[in-house]
C-alpha cells in the first residue's frame, strides 16, 4: 500500500497531463506526457511538464516543472504549434532524450538533458544518413506519437497514425537509430497494421490507430498502442523489436468496455474517447498508465493508472478502472472523498463516446492553472457516479456535498445495478451544502454508487463515509 493515499487521477484535479509515459529512474517514477488545459479548445496546448513520485510512496507526486517549452523547437519560435505526445529514453551516453512531434509538421524532433527532469535542450531532427528528415522522404509516412527504447548502441523508434479510410498510412512503423540518437540506419518497417491492412493478421477490430509505446516484458518486446476504437490501449508481443508482433489483448479501456467482472462486458461505464499511455514495473508490480476525459470534451484529459496482472503465460489481464489506482489496494472506508475520483459516470443511456448533450462531466471552477478542486457537474435525473474501492467497517452514515438548482435524492448503492441502501435528500442551493442520512454499508471491500433522482441540475463535490 502507498504511504500516502493514492487516487485516480493520480495528479491534482487541476492538472491535465495525458499521454503518460512512465519510467523508473533511480528511486522515483517519472511521468512524461503532453499537457492539456482545463477548458482547452485543442489538444496539447501547454509546455511539457514532468511529475514524479517515490517508488515506495505512489501517492506523493511532485511537480518537476516545465522541462521543455513549446517555443524551444526552432520550427516553433512563435508558439503556433502544439507539442504532441512525447517519449523519453536513456541514450548510450547516459543522457535523457525526449522525442516529440509538433502538430503541423511530419518530422520527429529530439531534445536532450543530463537528468530525467531537468531543462531539456533542442538537439535535432531524426534524419537519414543523407540529411533528409524522417517523414519527408518520398514514401515516408508522417511521424506521430513516438515510442522509443534503447538497447546498447541501438535505439528503436516507433511512430504512426492510421485513420479509417486512409490507405496511405499502414500502421505503427519502426526504424533503428544510430548511437547519435538522430540518424536512421534501417529502412522503416510496419510492425502493427492499421485497420486498412489488418484483415487476416489477428489484429482485426483492434488494429493500430496511434500512441505507439514500447517496453520489455521479460525477454519479449511489448508494443502498447491505441486501437481503432480509440478508447482502449492494446498490446502486441514479439521476440524481435522489428517483426513478428502478435496481438495480445486489451490492457485498459477508459470506458471499461470488455470488463465483465461487475457488469456486462459490452456495457460502458464512462464516456470515452482517445487513449494513450504505457506500462511500467514498480516494486515488482506492473501498472498501466492511461488517461480519461473531463469537462465534456476531448481536450481536457487527465492521467490515471491501474495495477496490471501479468499471467504465467506472459499475457496481461485487462485492468478495471478504479478510484484507488496506484494505492495498491482499496481506500479506507471512512472520511471525505472528492467526487472527481469517480471512475464510473453514466446516465441511463450508458453512452460509449463523449458527445451526449448535457451529459455529466468532471470539471472545476476558475481558469486553467487555478488550483481548484474538481467536482461533477451536469448531474440530472438518473445520473450515476461510481467510486471503487473502499475497505468498509461499521459504516453507518453517508453524506454528500452538493450545490445547484436541483431537488431530489441521492440513492446509495454498492453495485451499479444493486438495491438502494438508503437515500440522501438534497435541496436547491447556490453554495456547497452537506446533506446526510443514516445508511449502513456492508463490511468489507465495496464500491460506492450515488444515483441522483429528482429535478434540475445538481453538482457533487464530495461524499463522506462515517
């Protein structure tokens, strides 16, 4: 268990770092990602930030600050382009190399630093021996979402984006870089097919879309990627970094699709969209880092993480979305918990993708950068927020803190479709008010589901178990 309680999202509720690439360097885990804004109108509007935590206290995250600014690339001095999802690897010289793509070009940029989270400096562009930049030679596919791994003097670089209907992009593509970390010394090869080329490959229905990320799992190369349905992160395994990848399965879905342990496999429990992340081993346990969507848009994404089960045959079992994530087990079943920890959030429609008009959403007050605690807004009749998991003992009273022009009740359950254990009556209020009711929860590890029944539009800031 983490020394400091760990939640999902694992960073503060006002921080928006999606596309997380986690690495353990020394005694800390570092997460590199892109940087969304609250109320952002496009993806990746901010500078690259890095956060880290001690490997033995995964609830104690520290902001390392800006490690690379959006104007640091010579092609982006005026800041008109966004920094898309990056990745980091340690080169043969022991320095840290950050690979990234700007949103309006098709080449791969590289920055370098002597430490994991220091100030990275622009280093160059990935190029062929003749100086032509990768992505600009005839026949090249545009660079996008790098994944990198270094072994000895070779660095393997993976990249790609494959939209449906685009036969000009084949899948996740890989090249080998020389020890200078810039020069391509092998021809690009497609290692995982996109949907236009997946027939008969074993990747059908889960073909490559974007978000290449490479790791070693034992002696196997494990390529993590976002599939054609976007909300899921899948993986493929091979004995070689450049060929032979076979589909492994789904690691995580930000809708919990396919999970059948607590609900039907085809029932989404949150509204999803794109996904991006990777895996890391921390203290002999594997974790999957991914992101969720807030504010009812695609552009305000937050990092989450779950523990992964590695099976004896080398496969992974799909992780379930939870509120406790990196905690290493359930949260304590007493005290006040913020509503933004909801891992399930749905209406009676159970929509798979974002876009439902007036749908509930995790949001915050203020502007981007304001350290305002998140809450759930747009809660209307039938909306359910689910929180998992809590180790409960002698819980006999439940409270909710709400505001908004709404009147009705919050029903309390320990299963999304279970019987109501009790009701908490709430009233119209334009300030946060706390309402309570004597409600007993079973002893043991439980979920908490809160369903609003009534009129108007409610907001939920927190709930309390006593």
